[in-house]
C-alpha cells in the first residue's frame, strides 16, 4: 500500500476528486493547509501597516491506495491539479505499513 | 383674525383680576415636560448606550483573536462600572452646583434632586433624570475609547482602577468645565455641542499617555498585529454611526429643528470622511480598504461631534472631507514616533476631535443655532481663539492627568500583564475563556463540564458532612 500526499491549489480539489473516483478510489482525507514553495505570498495593508503573508492557502489530499494503483493515481492527480502556473503544488508517495477498517476490523488492502 | 387676537389679549389681560391675590404672587408655572422631547432624549440615550457594545465590536475585530474577549470585556465592564459611578456621584460632580468654576459638588449624591422635574439650566422640557441618563452614556463610552490605546496588554485590575479614577478626576471635571453651569470653558464661550473636547480630545490625549507609559506590545514591528475579524469591526462601525445620531442630534435635548440640523451635519460629515479616507488611502498605498471606509466614517463622526449643532450641512461636508484625510495621515504618526497606540485612538479621536473643535471655531453660525456663536467665516475670529484655548487645556488635562494616574497605578498594582500572559492572550490568561471554538471537532478538544465544578465543590466541603 502506498500513501499519496498531494498538496494542490484549493480550487482544483473537485477536479482531483473526480479524477481519482474514475480510477475507483472512493475515499480520501482532505485538510486545509498553508504553504509556499516558489509561489510568492501576498501583501495586506491595514491602516498603513503593511503585512507580508508568505503562506498561501492550499489543500492537502491524503489517499492510501494499492501498490499497483499508485503510479496511475499520481498521474491522474498531476493532470487534474496542474495549471502551469507557479504554486501548482507537490505530490509525495510513502509506503504504508498497516491499514485497518475501524467498523469491521479488516486489515491490509481489504481495508482500503 | 386680528379682532380675535385683540379679544383674546384683552381677556388674558383681565384674567389676573379674576384670580385670587395669592395666585398672582406665585412664581411662573414650571416648564412643561414635552413628551416629544423626552421621547427623543430617552431614545437618544439608548442609541448612545448602543455605541459602547458597538465600540467593543469595532475594537474587538481589530485585535488578534486571542485578545478579542479581553478587548470586548473592557467596554462591557465600563457599562457596569461607570453607570454606577455616574449615578452615585459622577453626575453630581460634573453637572452639579459649581465650585470655583472647576467642579460640581455632591449635592446630587445618589441622584437626590435628580428626578422627574426638569432642570431648566440644562434641559427645560425633559425630566432632569432623562438628562442625567443621556449624559451617563457619554461618561461610559469616553473611557471605553481609551482602551484602544492599551489593547492586548493591560492588567484588568489596573484597567478598572484607572477607568474609575479617570472618570472621577478627569472626565467629571472636564464635563463640568465645558457643559456644567459655572464651568470656566462654558463661561469663556467655548462651543462643544456633543463632546469634541469632553469625549474625543480627552480620551485621545489620555490614550497617548497610556500608549507611552504602558509601552509597546511584545513583538512590536516583528510580529504581525493584524485585525482578526474585520466583518465584526465594520459591524461595530455601523453601530457607532447609528448611535452617533443619538450622540449628536440628541445633544439638542429637544426634538425639533436643532436636532434635525445636528442629525444632518453628523451624517454628512461621516459620509464625506469615509470617502476622503478611502480616497487618501487609494492615492497613498494603492488599494481602498474596508477598514479604511469604516475608519473614515468614524473619523468624520468624531470631528463633527463638537460642531454638529452649530454648523450647516455644507460646512459639515468640508469638516468631514478634511477629517478623513487628516486622520488617515494621523494614524501613521505612531510609526514615526514609536508609540504603540494599538487601535489608533490618538490618530482618530485626539486628532479628529482637535480638528472638529477648531473647525467649530471656523464654521459656527448663529443662523444655525442662535444659542451658539459665529465662527471665523462668519466674521468672528475670537471663537477660534477660545476653541484653541479649550483644546490645549483639554490636551493638558487628558495627557498629564492620565500620565500621573498611570504612574501611580503602576506603582501600586502594576499596569501590564506578564509577558507570558501577553503571549497567551488576554482571553485565556485574564478571563479563562476562548472567543472562538468554531468547527465540528472543537468541543472534542476539551473534557469535563459541570461535573468538574461540582466535584471540586464537594472536595471543599467540611469533613463532617461526609459522615
């Protein structure tokens, strides 16, 4: 099993979710995060005081998939999330040691 | 028509002959209470009262979220503290029988003599008590304004002591000087319709002393001090604008043409200032902001406060246009001089109030209010000089008086929270509360409840009750 962590632009979430569901991946966890890489943040001004906001809002998708689906999933996420502009995000893949379905106790790939 | 009038006059003239002699010896009948005027003043008092919660929201949205409750708490606490202080002795000191042109006495301690009958010295057609209540709301909001200067770092006990003593030794005397019968500024001919000096310059000058004596917040110029909830700030500004109709128009103390004139001037000045602040902002740093439009409106309201019952609508617009741009510039002074006036009380209230008081000296017109005076543009330069004197003296009283008071309180109980309390935020460190626990999971981060308190109570019970 592989865990895919994809940090993407927030407005791309729907597109990525739809792309993954075409692959048969029906579940995922999403969190609202902030981050930056090469994309610059923005400036806010309040009564003349200027603040540089370095961290840009992003969405992180975490999904655990079968080993044989991992490469395809990463491809689909990349295509769905890409705009070609700086700040499109990053994807990380890590091995997963164990997975368990809380309701039934199923383990391994049956839990996914 | 003429014949009827002559007849009526003749009959009235004959009346004394028909009445018993004792009736002729009595004083003129007491002024009649006008239900229209009384309604208007009571409703205006309620409007001004609403300005304090409005201020709480205005300020609350501008601080960091960890201090939102601490900030709101200060305004609401003052609703409690100053109401009682005013009723018990503050009103008497401010408006009571004069001594040395500096202060009233305690003849009206506990509001004795302040009842249903009008006090013609102040407002002849409404109950004295209504006038007192209207004035109470001013007494409450004035120290609340100062809170913006020491936001996010003042000890609660120090704040309570400071506010009560400030109200007694600075506000009450100043109100007496400007509005009390016998007050020296009133006798001098100074014009302050609704409190440009009494409320705004006093709080603004005091705020400067507070910002300097308390010192800068931790992380000054390093940590971002950004507003955490501007929608709340703008809501507060809206409530302030609304309440200000009571503040200014209500100061006519009667429902009629003067109240209308003050209402109009108030609104136009605020509108003009909102536009000019935003315009100045757009020119100076590129984008017009919501904080700017709200701040501009408030600056205009501040500036028109002393002038509202003495100037015409076009003068009000000019006063507002200047106030917006002037105060926009004014809030940048704290960066130049290095005082941490957290919420810009000096830039808006001290500067706006000063401009308004002087503008009254420029634009006042007896055509608008015969009980007032003419200003410079209407051929009377002496009013401007009188206004300048009152401005200077109010600055001195506010600044020096607060400075001394703060130093004394610092020596007694300390002014600032500890560095750790400041970092943690006043909400938790001073009040044990959190402003926002939004989100479905947030309740899951706590445990305990009424059972925790109940079991603690049981532990404190004496041993014998367990047997």
